[in-house]
């Protein structure tokens, strides 16, 4: 009698536990991206794969994950799935300080309005702030953004307040710059910036001194010297392997020596510098990308290490537009989609020494971009108003940041609306 009574009590309870367990098994993933063509350079993946996401991280990657094992399934067949893009050159220290240029000024932009819609989940602010005003930048922008914002610290203490301030050698302090990076914000500050200097190599050398102290790379915006300084000397005598030359395809020969000579040939020392380990960054910007430099360079086999936008108010409405447009330009120059994605994901992650970014390995934060590759007749513009045609263009369908949908162009992650007699009057 007692045994029968116990069975009557415990059997329903066991059945409830069994149902709960089987439901948990069936819904072990929060989200499943199904049927997309995955491009992941770090993991050498370039084929159709499914991606499952749980707790904001990549939980599983396989050729055919059971859709019953996910709470939500997003059909991404026919689309390209990549790690969230890293834009390694932007300016996002937006503010309203009177007379300010990029540091706390109106030329910078708030990141979230321009990142996710282009598949970008991480940006690196390229020296907008220095050690004196970085904490304001962090409070004003970095702490408030959903985009992951990292930064290069300007060797000038006040950053890019204005061109005159950027000439102040007395405010170029390698020790304080390095201390800010190593002692206070090593998780955010990933390098040092030298920019807009009118003189000799003093600013570059101060920056590389700080780079040695902090063990981080230096990015050099080299291009306002009168007379021009030797880029051969810059590459082979002043920069270290791992340091970055930005605005690679700029064409302002009166201000900066170009990488392609007047006969359309890439200068031999440019290849030598790349072999040495100098990182060549696109840094498109509003004035730093010329077909006259890019076309012969890529035709001759000189390929940039990193593709970035130099996002700010003077570039986003001109020839640059956004990261998708810049990547598409390089596809118009003959690079493959795999090559351009590599230079906007795993390559920049390695340059800034953040191996946790730029790939979709199981266990990493689920920053994911989904692109449609459109075909047709498209036009791409350089900063001198010259147009080149192309037959392919990337368009961002979906962006996830830490497993959360932050951009969905056509509602592919949403439930379908069903008209159920809604009153419209």
C-alpha cells in the first residue's frame, strides 16, 4: 500500500522533471544562424556553416545544427556571415567644446549611429584624445556606447584639439602617455597615435618611445610636412615592426611622399617595409584615398594590411560613406570578399594585440555580421571626385553585438506580423 502511494506521489513529479529536462535539451541555444556562408580567417573557415549562440557567446559551429535546439532560428542562407568588423581608424570623441577640432569636437561622431548598420562591432579611435583628456572621452563616449570602443592615445597630451596644439613638443610626453596605457586603461588603450605634425621626425620618435614603454604599436598619420619628409626613412629607420602607416593611398605629393611614383610604380622600399612588418592601413577618410595610388599599387601586388574608414563628419558623406562601401571599393579593385573581410576582422585584431576579437571561435563573445553581396552596376568615388565602377557591393543585413541583435535591415530576425483584425479608426 505504501509503495503504491509513493508511486502515485512521485510519478507525476518525475514526469514533470523529465519534461523540463527534455525541453532544456531542445532549447539549449538562444539563437541559431542557419545556412549562411561563414568567413572566419583565424579558423580558416570559408564555407556554409551554422552558428549557435548562448549567453552572448558563440556556443557551437557546425555544418548542420538541429533547429529544434534553439529558441530562435534566423535563416541566413544565401548570405555571408563574418565576425563583427573592426574599424581600426575612426574618430568618435564627439563633443561641443568651442573651437575644438576632433578632440571633444563636432568633427567626431557618436559611434553607435554609424557602426552596426555597417557590420562594425568594434572601433579603434585613432588618437582623438591624449593622456590629458582621455578620461573625459571615456566618460562621454566609451562608457555610453554599445559599440566596443578601443583607442589609440595621442602622443600630444590634449589630443587632436587643433592643428596648432598638435605642434606643441612640450606636450608630447612619452612617460605619461605610457603610464595612462599600462597603469590605468590597458583594456581600452591599444596603441599610440602621431598625427598632423609639420616638422621633422620628432613627434614620430616621441610616439615610438612611448610605444616601447607601453609595448603597444604606433599609428602614424604622416602628411603635413613642408618640405615633405622621406617615407623611406620613416618606414625603415623610425618605425618598428608592428607599427602602422595610415592613409596608405593618399595622394597629396606636396605634403607627403606617395607610395606610388610618378611613373605608376610602387617604390621598392614600400615592399621592403611591408616585409619588415610595417602595417599599411587604408584610413580612407575625407582626403586620403586616391584611385591614382590604389589602382597601380594593388595591380602590382601591394595589398594593404588593414582596411579602415577614418570615420568622421568630413568623410562619411563624401567618398568614404561607411565600412561596407570601403570594403566594396577594394573588391572593385580585384580583391575577393574573403580578402577584404580578413583585413577588417582578424588582421586588425592582431595589429592591436586583441586576439579575443575578429573571429568566431566557440566561447568568444558573439559579435557577428551578416552581409548580402549585391550584384549590379555600382559607382565608387575617391576623395578627388573620380569614379570607378564595380559589379559587387556589400550590404549589411544583420549585426549582433554580444549575441544581441543591434541592426536588422529587413527584419530577418523578427517574427512575422499577422493581421488579427486590428482596429485602424
